[in-house]
């Protein structure tokens, strides 16, 4: 097994996708419990979706699969390996955009799919920066994103900046959206009831009421009868701003070209 100390010494080199021993274990079919790595990964995703990242453990997973915890070590060295495998497996839910579509539409399709992934699997966002995230499904997503950004016509030197602007926005938006949904569900309220109670609680504090009241015109102009509608309007407009920014930068480059 790879110890925690070994992982700490070489964090950038530690990945289930770079460990040849774990790769070899993935092909094992002689488990007496009838396990394989795909079954273990699928069970990991189910547990993470149902119970969250904080409660996940090898023992809990073993109980879910009705096997001993040691049986899992036929396929992985540690819990981190399973988290990496689970994270990459859900990236398979992001389908490729339509090849014939304009880059703007392809960008919007990928962005929405990524947002929905982050909301559907709330545990993915804290893991995304923790691991190298170089599994096959994640790399296919990265390739699709780069392909769309290349199609914008931006100079190469600006393409990574455009990619960061769009997909870090989506990452942040989807992360907050997912956690709000999870929090609302955890306290037994709908998003709308949770929002109303939160606003009422803030208004009840004299030192905060003025700030909330001063933003009422923004809330009124925002429109939308529900939290979901308000959030969707914000998301669509924000992404349109980013697309317009890419278009403007391309036009500026064309105007200054010799």
C-alpha cells in the first residue's frame, strides 16, 4: 500500500492513474466476493451521492458491498484511489457537444453539462482541485473544452484565459448551487422556503437590514418567481457576458491585425 507519508512527499505524482500496480489490480477477476473495480467505483459514487464526502470510508463502502474492508485492497491502495476513480467515472456523464454546432452553442452545452454534474454530485467540486484529475473521462472533457475554445478564433496566447473565465465561473456557480440544494434538503425545506427564511433572518438584524433593503431594487429587477428561476436568469446572462467578451476580444484582435 502507499502510505500517507509517501503521498505527502510526492503529492503531484500520486494518482491512481499513474500507479501501475493499481492499474494491474483493475484487471483482477478472481475476487472470491465477485467484485471488480467498476462495481466498487459505482458503489462509491452511490454512497457519496447519498451520504456525502465526510461520511465516506472504506469500512462504510465494504458494508454497502457486503464484503470485508480488506477485500477492497485487492483493487486500490487507499480511499483516495476510490475517490479519484469515482470522480472520473461521473465525468462520463458529460457527453460531447454537437460537432456541427457553432462554437457558442457548443460552449454553452459543455458549460451546462458541467454545471449539472457539479449539482448532481456535490462531492466532485472539493475533489476537483485536490487530485490531478487525469482519468480518461476527465481528459475527454478537457479535450472537448479545448476544442471549443480553439474554435473561437482567439489567439493561442489568450485561449487558456478564456477557458478559465468560462469554466471557473461554471465551477463556482455549480458548486454554490449544489451546496444550496444540499443545505435546503438537509434542513427539510424547499429552496424557496430556505431563501425566504434566510432573507427574513437577515432583515431582522438592524445592522444588516439596511444592506438588504438597499439591494431590493436589484432583486426586483432580477425577476423570477422562484429561486430556480432567479438562478437560471443569472446563469444565462453571466454566460452570455462571457461569450460576448470572447467575441469582443476576437474582434479587437482582427481590428489590430496587420
